[in-house]
C-alpha cells in the first residue's frame, strides 16, 4: 500500500477554496490548516472510520462549522460535530505554559488578544443556525474538567484540540483519547505556538506508539497507525520509495507551489512598495500642513512687524516735534537771559555811583 487517500490535487486548496471563504471570518485557523482539516474529514468519510468529530476550543466556530458543512454536503447522517468551549474565553495561563503565554495574557491591548479569545454561546449558536448546519452541531458550554468527563461520546474519528494551555490540552487527552477509534486523527492547533501545549502532548504520548506529524503550523497523529505519513494529497508509508506517478505529481505540486510563492512574493513586494509610497505621501501631507502653518505664522509676524514699523514712524515724528519744541524753548530762554542781563547792567552802574557818592559824603562829614 503506497497511497490510501485519493488525489485531491484539483487546485492548490484541494477544491475546498470556495467552501473555506464562508468560514474565514469565524476562525483564526490559517487557510492551509483548514484545507488540512477538510482533507482529514474526507479521508475519514472515504475510509469509513467510525466516530463523531470533536473540537475542544471553538472560538467563533469556524473549524467546527467546516466539518459540519462537509458532513451536510456528503449527506452523512450518522455523525455530528461536538463543540466544547467555555464560551467565556481562555482560563489564565500558568508558568508551565511559558513566558510567551504569560505575556499574551498580560497584553490585553494586543490585536491578537481578541478579548481573551472570547465568543459567546448565543453568538456561535446563531452562526450555526444562519449557516444551516445547526442540526450537525452540538454545542457543549463549560470548562473542560467539568464537561468532558460527563460527555456522552462513544467514538471519535477526529479530535481537534485548540485550547492553548497545558492543563486544558492534558484534560482533553486524558478524557477523550480512549474514545478516538483506530485510524482516527488527533490534531493540535497550538503545538508549535505555546510551550504548555507541547509539554502536555509530550507527556501524554510518552510510552505510546503514535508519532507526531506536521502540516504547516499544525501537529497531529493518527491513532494506532504510527508509520503512516500524511501528504497534502495522500497518506503514504514513510519508508517506501515513491512511485513514478507520485514523483511526477509531487514535482508538479512543487512547481505550482514555487510559482505561487513567487506570485505571493511579488504581491508582497508590491504591497511593501505601496506601504512605502503611502507612508511618503502621508509624510508629505504632514510636511505641507506644517509648511502652511509656518507660512500663516510668518504672515502674522509680518503684520506685527508692519504695525511696529508704523508705531516707530509715529514715535519718530513725535520725537522730531519734541526736539523742535525744545529748540524753541532754548531760543526763548536765551532771549530772556539776554534781556535780564541787559536790564541788570544800568542798575549795577547806578549802585556803583551810589556807593561812590556815599563814600564822598562820608569823607566830608569826617572832616
């Protein structure tokens, strides 16, 4: 057996792209992760693996709704999607969850905080109803340690764990692993994101035969089949050499992926250039505003300067008038001083004559 999963290479998203767009606003799972999940759903249905689908930590429900929609489209009536969540956000992380988790919980203003990943039960139920898949979904509100032990789950074919922290991931594995049927899948959304999730997975798998596989940012394993390796378009045995058709298919996929990466790189370069241009335009607009403000201030200063020059001219005229008046006062004073002098001269002469006469008379009386 060198391939047990049918070829879904109709396009780079396995033909799921139109379907994924319906659920994009309701999930933080990247496009590639949703394609991977849809491929696993198809594999489970094609292989007839028994058991319901379960997601622990659903946020707004997008990943669960994708599985439910696939059940509806395939006309499957004997499976449903269990959606376990507190619907109150994440519990607080603990030191075992790592420094990044603790920093996330503190940074409530971060754009990825998303109100602590909170989505209300009524909001999620309403979305299921509007999508027409509420009959395939069973919402179970509450904390995992309270709801999982009491869940009436007989068999699970896909268990998707998206609950971030060590204690939550460990609780899900301890309570639900035994219900996962052989050939069923256990998916970890946060294995490569949070230390606590990785620690919980490692501890739980210690002594078990399953091996973790990676698909993009997703970690997963297939229960009871430790040597099957998932490829985007099929499951192949790890140690078997690929066949000629597989080599041709993988080469074509590689070429398509390379072309897509180049296209995205070009878009990224154009986008970055656009950002730079937008930033330059914004800076130019800001400089123009500053320049207009400076010109307004300069005009105001010119008005003030003209007013000061007018006042200086007026003061100069007043000063010249004062100097003219002072010259006139000086001339008048000199004239008056001259008259006083002229009037004093006969009087002085008369006094001198009077003194001489008085001296003459005094001399005669003495004889």
